[in-house]
C-alpha cells in the first residue's frame, strides 16, 4: 500500500508542477504586453511544465513496474 501511495503522490506533484508552469506562463504573458511577453511566458511555461511532465511520467513508469500482472 505504501508503494501505491508514494506513486500517487509523485504523479500528483508532477501534475501540480505542470499547472504551476502553465499558470506562470499565462501570468507572465499578461504582465508583459505584446510579442515579447508571449515569448517569455511561453518559454517559462515550457520549461516548468516540461519538468512537471518528466516527474509525472516517472511516476507513471514506476506505477507500471509496481502493479501486479493480471
């Protein structure tokens, strides 16, 4: 049970990091007007959301190894 709970938490942290990255990207784009704001906001969103996606994917892969075969 502890393994599945840990995996669930890892995946939840990954999802939260993705959400934070997208939110910061949108807020940065709104803060800086025009084309440079979209470029900076998109870059921030890509890097942070990419990190969150890696964490999420790691939890997903670990989940596949921990679950018993049918």
